[in-house]
C-alpha cells in the first residue's frame, strides 16, 4: 500500500479537526493527531504516512505489538501506546454500541456490529447474540476466545448463555483469523448440533455469521445452510432475519 504524503502541510490535523470536525480527517491525519509530534527532523505527518505504509494500513497497525510500533522511526514506546490505546477505544465504542437494543434485520446488521471488533484479530472469538421474537437484541456475550481451534464450544454451553438472556432466537458470531470466511466442517457440525439442542428449548438459530478480513463475512442463512428456513428470493444479497421457519412435514 502506498500512502502519498508531502511535507508542505498547509492545514495540520489539529487545525483541521477544530475547523472542519474530527470526521473530516483522513487516516494519516488521525494517526498524526495521536502521535502529536514528529521526531529528529521528521514531520509528524511523514511519520504517520510511513507507519500506514510500513504496516499496510490500519489493520496492520492494530495487529502489531507495541514494540514493533515503537521501533518505527519517530514513534517510540509512549507514542506506540497512544496509537494502540486510541484503536482500543474505538473497538470498545463499537462493541458497546453493538449492545444497543434494536432489531437485527440481516447478516449486514451483524457485520456492522461485530466487523470492527473482530476484524484484524489473530485469535478466534465466539459471541452469542440473544434476540426476542422481533429479533431485537436482548443480550450480547463473548463465550470463547483463544487460538485457531479454541472456540469449539459444546451446544449446551451456548444454549446456557442464550437461556440466561431469555432468548427466543440466537445469532452465533465468530471470526476466522486466516481471513477465509467459508464455513469449516467443524463450523457446520457445531451449528447443526446447536440447532438440534436449541429446538428442544424452543430457541431458534437465526444465523451463524463468520467474520473474515477486509469487510468480508459469510452467513449460514445467506448461504442457505439453515435448511429449516424458507429460502429468500435469489436476488436478495442478504436474507432477512424475518425469514419464516419451514413447517414440519406431515408424515402419514
């Protein structure tokens, strides 16, 4: 990734933020704002631009450790901590906003809540989103984290979390650190077992969403892997979470 930057800066980040608003700043300017100053004759905007180029963007910076950032020319430990602290504040804001109680319309709603939180992690996390009969969020809980295979949860463990929030329906969310979003066989088997266990408690699996990298995710419902639901029209990119359940077949 190439980030263009020159040392002729007519509007510094602080001045632009005050005159135009913080939302008007680009990535280079926001990093420069966190850095505060340059170092050893290197302008702060050049340091910020070089950081984004070296670490291949914000995701790379977020995944790097404090010492890797600190070793970059013009940064150091204090500024590295300041940058990572700013990123962590943003993640926490998105996570807490994701706990707001409003209806989930489709897998896109899940991505908007969890994409910024789970994208870029080098380990897996699994979350349970409990919803009521209108798909309004009742609770959001992290149920597992760890290495690539550490999120294999037993269906009864997930069900216990859903029951604690009084769920009528559940969305399972987890990330693939590799960036690949195709459901693995373990994902499919775990989902199938959860459906069977949840049905006995009167709880519906609304969706299982896998978060990857670069704003890519997959949805069991969108992929047609939740066979107990009516398929949506093929021209819809995201199947609505109001999709009805398939009634049981009347066997003679």
